[in-house]
C-alpha cells in the first residue's frame, strides 16, 4: 500500500479517512445501528460476504473502519479491527486461532488481566497455556511447545514490569513450530516499535492507553500483518483453512487471502460475541491518534529524566526503566526501541511497602488511579491495589515486589513532576 510509505506523523493525522468531493473533512461519527439498501439482493450479497459494505454496526461501521485502517497503516499491516477493549482484542485474537483442545505458549511477564485470560479463562474453554521465561534461551523455551500448540504470545514492553521482548527470538521459535507470533504493542505503540518488522504476525493494542492518550474511552485493536501462511499449516488452523458451515461452506483463506484473519474475526467472532467499539469511542480514539506521534516522544523524554533523577536519589532503593544503562534490558531496548520506550517505569523506596504508601498519599500533581499511559502523570501500588489479595511471597512469585510503585509519567512539564516527587519524598 502506498499509504504505508508515508511517515508515522503523516499517517497519524491523515490515514484512514479520505473524504471525497463535498464530504466532511473530519471523520464523522456514523451513529447508526443499521444501513439502508434498495433491494433484497444487495443485502443478501453482504450477508454472503460476496460484497463488502455496511448493514449492521456490530459487524462493521464506517467510523470504526476508518480508525482501524489508520491503525493498520501505522503498524504496517494489511487489515485491522477495533474491539471494545484491549482484553477483547487479545481474546478475539486467541479464539480466532485456537479452539477447544489447542495450546498457547506465552511469556510469563505480561499484563495481569491477559495472564488470567490465558491461564484461567481460556482453560475453561478447553484451551491450555504454558507460560515461559521470555529471557530463557531458545532451546529452553521450545520445550513448552506441543503438537497442539497454535500460537505464541508476548508484549513488546511488559505491563507493569517494562521488560523488553526479544521479538526476533520469539518469532524464530514460533515460525519453527509453524505457529504465528502475536505481540501486544500497547506500551511501545507503532511510533516506537513496529513488531511486524521484527517477525511478529499479529499485533494487539489496548487503545485505551497511549493511542487514546486522554483516558477518555476504553478500546482495543487487532492488526494482521498478512504475512503468516495459514495454508502452509492448514491442518493446524481448520477455522481459517476449512469450510465454515455458518457461512455457506466458505473457506476464509481461499476467499480472502491475506485478509482471511481479520475477515474471520469480524464475520464470525464479532457476529457471535459482539465486543464492538462504539462509533463515538472510535471517533474519540481518532482524535487521540492524531497527536500520538507528538505525545509519545514527550512521554519518553519525561520518563527518562524522571528515571535518571530517581536513580540518583538516596531515598530510592531501585529503579526499573530500560532507558537506563544500568537496566538489564538496555541493549534490547536500543535494538527494538532506539527512539524511546514509553512513559511507564517502576521503582521502590527504602523502607518498603509502608513508605511507598505514605509517599503516594503525599503526591499532589501525580494522581493515584487504576490507569496507565495517558497525558496525566499517575501512580499505582500493585501490592495495595490491583494485587492486594496476594501475600508478599505470592507477589514476588508474580514478579511484583511489595514496594513496587508503578509510575506512568505524563506530558506535563517535567520540572513540575520532579518537584511533586521531591516534596512527597520529603514528607
């Protein structure tokens, strides 16, 4: 696509919506559940997937499609779809590939909600998951694969640990075993990393985070590179490579080629499960995307300054940010994310959990919220909040230190952010 040769900043502003003569310059909100046709035959062809078009917003909507197209262009993919949340994006991706009796290999260091989805909820649906240390060598990781393994999963930058995934290594392993690599690119965004360029096959996003950027609307996205050859491993992927009886025996790979994955996810999973993003949320998401290329560098610049300041502070026990040369992921970060990481870092204070809580309670500019990655700086103490049901021993097993403070550095003036940290530490 010619569009994908344009730079990210241009795509953020211009991709997706191409108004014709006399049409609105700004992407409109198509706030309608349904769409009118002149004849029954026209509608029938849409339901048979013989023509593309709009008939019901649960399946497709012009606002949503324009925004999905923009995200696909940013990631360098062939097609994308929006979902109601990042969780829905990851679930749809897994369920579009796997069915009961199948198996997934995933990095251990992923967002807690996704860990539970893969390890608990999908297991109830007959899909098993083995979690692996993403830093282990290839031979060790390969031991997790089984004959019924259908996909591999990881996060470019893990939430909340900000560990950097060796995408090329994971892609090599996945492809050796004839399965696609799915990468959640939420924290890095396509501004700082495009996983398809390193061998990933499918990318997911919680658009709730940096893409929206203003904590306005929950949403998700799935992007397909179009690079994975499902037909080459047709026995592994019957849902894509064998006739779908719920669509008159249509075979997605044969009918849609590189668009097979997203077409199946839309016409089968969205049809049946319905986790759509509302057109109004897609409209707001599009406004966020228009400044993504401006906001992400500012988040990264501020986070680097905050991380370096914390590293020198005598009240701080440790700091985790791959932009620091002392960080174990610094070299991987330079390889995959040379232009910057994200605004999220974690650190601990001398004195442990109680001191962490007192510090957070004394912050004024920085807010305590259950969110991350938007314009405003915010903090969370997992041991007291999201993981409060766990003992200190269980927290450490989950890779979360009892004193860990997750700090999402916003795009405010960094001197004001540092001043707030300093006054809270003084108390």
